[in-house]
C-alpha cells in the first residue's frame, strides 16, 4: 500500500490513520460488517486493544469504525503510538485486519459481541433526540422502514461465516490509505518495510 508520511519534527508519538471507502447507502452485509468491526475494535474486549495495548504496549488507545453515508461509507482505524514502535504497530494492525478477514470467528467471541451490541442498543434510543437521529439517519440512507425495530434481531441472527464473509468482502487491505504523522526522520525506515512511503 501507499503510505503518506507527514513530517512533524521532534514529535515523540506518531498519529496513524488507516482506511478506505466502501459502498454507500443501504447495502447488503452492513450489519455483519458492523459486527465484524466490533470484534476488531470493541473497546477493552476488542482485538486491537488486546494486542496493541495489552500485549504489545504500543498505545493507550486504538480504534476502528465503520461509518455509513449516502454516497460512500468508510472503514478507518486510528491510533497514537510511540515513534520507535510505529512501524511494528502498523504492521500488527494490518495483520489483525487480515486475521479478521481470513479466519473463522470463534463462536464464543461472536456471541459476546452480539450480546453487547443488542444489549447496548436500547441505550442509543432512550431520548427523543436519539430516536429522531436514528430515524433521520435511517431515512437518509434509504434503509427499510423497520430497520431500527429489527436491528437487534438481525444482529442476533448472524453466524460466524456471515461476519467473516462481510469482513472479507468489504475491508480491503489492498485499498487502504495509510497516513502517519510524526517525525519522518525516525519513521521513514520503519514504514518503508510496509509499502511505498
């Protein structure tokens, strides 16, 4: 992949953004993709957090998200890492994305993710403002009229093959834009092993 390196002299951390565009509007597989992303970036239980923070100690916070728009959607991962381990951290991030796409999701990991998403959803529609926001977004994206009412059932009905299939179909490592902002003198050689800087 192409890596864009933004030189910020003397910084001790590197800000990393990795992502690409996806289809917009109402496309099949979005619910499964959002579950896959939750597996990858589900807070302290997400794979990114467990590996990059807890196991490797590269960062205090690493996240990914899928945001859906009318014309295009986006997958993006972000983290701030110590300059001296930036190359290793980006490589590990890319490996975790490949792992999500290429390996069958353990049933217990899927069940935990489904339980979390269905359990937290009512908290996202508690207030009139939240309901109005959900309905507006649903209409703007051209979703079915019952999209909000059926969300929990759709998440619960997914199996491991569907979640892995969505990650494989929609998250495309070959399309990733990788942007790193930090001290280029310390970062360039690390990043050169991963692609064209």
